[in-house]
């Protein structure tokens, strides 16, 4: 199964519009952020020449995302990061054995089909009943970016010269295959496939003030 990553510009013409499809989500995120003593999701003044449109930034399959999360967890726990052909029981064991570490990771502790990352700095993903009922933990784009940079060397990636993400030509169907490019023969091809999409989204989110959503 596959998912798309979308960037939602946090500009006033979109965020303050009564037709904004993310209006309720933003209100929920702001309430949760405020309850933790954190600043609300920033909203910027629209500047001519900068689009206020929601746009797809990347797409990848769920397996690639879980391969990447496995690699990050291995690095977090000090274990060797080795490539595998399939996701086996070791991934589930990692999640169980190092649950506290997983719950503090913006990359790992996030639904893979819903939820959001916002350009607000906070240490660990935010979780409460309302978030879990509406889309899952709320992640920080800053935290996600740091974790992607941390795991990059083990995957043979230079964050200063990152691979281009695989962009969808249109909305990706849930059952549509969207794995790594067929010419990518790197041992960590799947991990790199998800990494490049998330890194492009996180970089844009932090630099331009956008929210990342899964669809």
C-alpha cells in the first residue's frame, strides 16, 4: 500500500479561510500545543509569487516507511543497521523492546496513513485521546528533520546532497504500488526511498512554514 505526502502552506489566505479543509485539524493542533505550553502553529502573511495551494511533495509505500523506521530504531539502540529483504519479526521486537525510545521519535511514533507534522519545535511527539481519534500523534517537522539527518549516513546518504524524492503525478491510490525506482539497486533502496520523500517534506516545512500531512 502507498501514501502521499502533502505540504499545506500555513499562509493566512488558506489558514483563515472558512473553506480551509484543515481548519478543524489546525484548531485541534493549536489546542494540544497550547495545553503543553507550546506556541500555536504559525500562520504567515501571504506574499505574491508564493503559492497558497496544497501540493504533493512525495509518495512512497508503507513498507519503505517501516524499513526506514526499523533502520532508525537500530541506530537509536546502538545495534548494527543492516539491510533486509522483508520486514520480519525483528522489527516488531524492536518496537516492543525499545517502546519508550520509539514513542519519543517523530519518525517512528506516527501513523503512516494520517496525522501531521507542524513547523513547531518540541522534543517528542504529542499524543492525547483527541489526536489519536482524529489522525494520530502530532509530530514536529524540526524533530523529524533531525532524526532523518541522524540516520542518513548509515543509509549512504549525504543530507547536503540528498536524493530527489519520488513525486506522484496525481493522487496515489491506497493499493497502488509505489516502491523505489526500479533502477535503484542500493542495499537500502527502500529506506532511501522513504527518506528522500520525508526529507524533502521536512526541509520545505521548516524553511517555508508548511504543515506535512499524509494522504
